[in-house]
C-alpha cells in the first residue's frame, strides 16, 4: 500500500493557468502540435528585436580559430610570400616597358644624331638648342642613341616576371587548400559544440522553440558561417597584405603619387562604414525570417495530413506567403543596401585612377619618373584599390555570416540544465523501485503555481495510475520523475536516494517509457525495437532472440510477417508505412526489451484497436510484475487493476485508492468514470 498522499494549502485555485501542462513560457504548442516560441517580444522564439553585437560576435567567431593557430601561421606565411611575389611583378614588368621605350627612343635618336653619340652628348645638344622638355624626358632613361630594343634583356625581364607569377600562384593554391581545411575543421567543431549543447539543454528550451527554428540554427546558420569564413578569411588576409605591400611599393616609386592614391582611402572607408551600418540590421532580420520560414515549413510538412483533413491548405499557404514575403523584403533590403558598397568603391577608385594618370603623365614629361615607373604605379594603384574594394564588398558577406554566427552563439549561450553532481549518488543494485515524492513543489512560470507540497509514495512492484482531466498535471509528475524538469521544492527519491543527486543517465537507464506520441527513426523494425538498449538485433545478431521475444510479447510479431522484409523492413522517420497502432506496438516492444526497473506508460494503448488493446494489456500486466509502474490514462477501463489510482485536478492529488474504493467514494473518479461510459452509451444510441 502507498503511504498517505496529501497536498498542503496553497495549491493553485481551480481553473487557474497552472492547471495544465506548461503554460506560456512552457511548451506552448503551434497549430500542428509543434512547440511555439514563448520568448517575450519575439515571435516563435526568434529575438528579432535584439540589437546585433557585430564586434562582439566577430571577435568570438575569430576566437574559434585559436585551435588552428599553427595552420593559420602557415597560411599567413604562404600568403605573405605569395603577395610579395605578386607585388614585385608590376615593378619588374615596368622595367620591361622601359626597355622597349628606351629602345624606340634610342633608334629615333640615332636618326637625329651621328653614330657614336653618347647620351650625355645628346642631352647637351638638346639643351643647347633649347629643347629642354625632351632633354628632361631623356634624362632618367638608360638610352643609347642609335641602339634599338635589347631583346635579350627584355626576355630576361619577362622570364623573371613569369617565374614570380607562377610561384605566387602555386603558393596561393597551397594557401587556399590550407584555408579550406582550417575553416572546415573550425565549422566541424562548431557543429560538434552545438550538438553537445543540444544534449545539455533542458527540455524547457525545446518546448519554447519550434523544431524548424532550432534546425535552422543548426543547419542554415552554421552553413552560412562556413561559407562566410571560406569566402572572407583567405581573401581578407590576401587583401590586407596586398594593401600593405602595394602601398610600400607605391611610396618607393613616387611619394607624391602615393599621397594622391591615399586620398581616396578615408573616403572609401567612410562610405563603407556608412552603408554597413544601414545593412547590418537587415541581415539580422533576414536570418531571423529564414528561421521562421523553416519552422513553418517543417511544421506544415510534419502535419500535412491534418492540414488536408481540415482543409487548411489555403490558410497554410497564406501564412507561408506572408512569412516568405517578409523574408524577401528583409533579404532584398540587406542585399540592396550592402550591394551599393562595391559600385561606390569603384566610382571612388576610378576618380583616383584618373588623377594618378594625369599627375603621372606630368611627372614623366618633367623627367621625374620613367614611363615604366608610371605604368607600374598605375598597376599598383589598381592593385591597391582592388583589395580595398574587395574588403568593402566582403562587408555584406561578413555581416551575413556574423548575423548567423550570433544566432548560433545565442543557442550555445542558453542556460543549461543543472550539471550532474560530483560524485553522483548511486542506487543499490538490484533496484527495488520504491519512488517517493516528498513535499514536492513545481511551477513552469515563477509566479504561477502548479504543484504545491505534494507527497506520494509508490512501493516496489506497484502500479500507480494517474488520471484526471486534460491539463491536470499528470504528465508533469512524470517529467519531474525523469528530471526533464527540476523540482522547485522538496525532493523525489528512488529507493531512498534523491534523484537530484544521481546522474541523469543513471536515473533514466532505470526507466522505460512508452508515450502517447510514438517516435520511430529511419531504420528497420528490429533496429527500432533495439533502440533503447543498443542491442545487436540484426540478422544473426547476438541479441536477436531477445528482440524477437519482446516482439512476440507485445504482438509485433503478428503483423511483421505480413511486411515485405519482416523485421528488416525499413520504415521512414514518420513511420508512414506502418499504421498508428503498429507504431505503438513497436514502441511498447522497445520498452519490453529495455527491461527497466520503472515503467512509465503515457496513454500507451491509445492508438491500438480494442482487440489489440486487450492483448497488449495482458502483455503489460506481465511486464509490470515486479516493477513499479506509472500509468497515465484517460480511458479508465485500462487501469481498473492498478494498485493505486491517483486523481489529479489543477496540479493537486484530490483522491487516491483502488478502482472499487474510488467508485464507492462517489467522488471525482466516479464522476470521470460515469462521464466516459455515459458518452459511450450516448454514442451507441446514436
């Protein structure tokens, strides 16, 4: 027999919001049964109103590269050498231009001056006759009057340039390969951390968010982070080093032209920052809207049968169109605004190019520079503005990636469930199965009481049935027993050991659950039955006979042989190729095979037909022998043989006893019992 069960004063008033499962802020449900978001100020749990911490998230994203420091240093070294070789190319190529130009000028001078005339004599003759402009042009040149193009020297210069560019390309290729490895390993760790985080999150987090929204963060957002890092990391390093190298060469060739070229940099930076500030909120909205669309699509496809049954296709389509429109508008604004960066940079760059060309021409005409030097400087000016433009154009990609990274970081920063105690308590083996709720209080929302000061004892081997109207708190008791939620007061013990002092895995390994909502994964029927134990139940497996015994005990064996491949029949993730009752039988067989000390049956026979229910009830009675069982039931006919029946209303136990005793008491249980059979009689009369 159980010890007296009592509730103390202070229980929530009947009809209050606490009288159900999780209230707002708990696992609210969407129209198709999927959990809706309960976060204030954000629809579906998406914090669209939160300001984007771009700098903080970017620093954190860069910090994730720390384990790849060695590879990153090699990438930097390869990039530095590659950029150095590329930067030297235009300067050496300018020498080739000088060789050609000097050869042409020398041949022309040979037509004017007699053979054997030196450069100094030619300059003196030009100055003597007042042609100082041409003399100034010739002075910085290495020209010999009468001598044409030195093709041997020209060939040597071109070969050096070719070698430089080939070496730069090879090093750039190696750098790209290493960068890809670096990025993919970093994203691999991010996915691993997210997966581990999901395992540490409390059930309340999953209850507050749509599955599609969580999936969007785990898949779309992480993929976007990977693409962003792949596209920007290598290019960003290359561009920054190129800017430094090119700037150094420009100053070396002509400080005056370098100053002219640098005038455009502050203007370019100002334009980039101005546009980026306007586009960043749009990227945040874009990825938030992406999560909403994914959540909606996932929910509708999961419940597509109900959508069609209730003729909600138009309503669903209208909701999708509205969400898709919001995503379109946010994406368009983000891309349109950020897309203005590159055209603006090109415009500023072209203005600088024109100014450099004019000033450079004047420098050549005045003899301050050679033509090859001006040509090299113009190439450098293009090389200088190109990486600046690339860095600016990467702003939209970077903003999009950081917006996704922040959504991933939000998931990683969510409060975790209370860690397991160290050292953990252990239950003596074999587990007897005595469960006691001692002065337990719990509420989903701090100011909304649900269970207050509840005491309950289930002796080993007893079957405790929990009944009551919808929202009475029946499933909450099971959630507390399994530590899906932590109690706010009191404690729950298993064989005298506080479950809060145990490792969750140790506690849950002692419990077998069969839920009203069945869940099967993509795999064979044998693999689904063996899921709870990890048994080797395949053909010829060492645990095959145990799996078959569990299947026969739960009457899975009755329908399996009618399937094309028997126990090796592959079922899809939704179990679409087996009926609802057959899915329930498979999940019951899964609990049989686990052979737990405690059983939790939450409307476990709700999806089977009446004849199968009788058979399964007999099998469950055999399974319950020697085990403590908690049975949540709406159909009272299925729990007549329970040792103790608890009647719950508004989070409190209002009655307890055997089936016969509770009927004789003519209280809440009797009213429930009569209402069910009155409904059945009325239905039969119709």
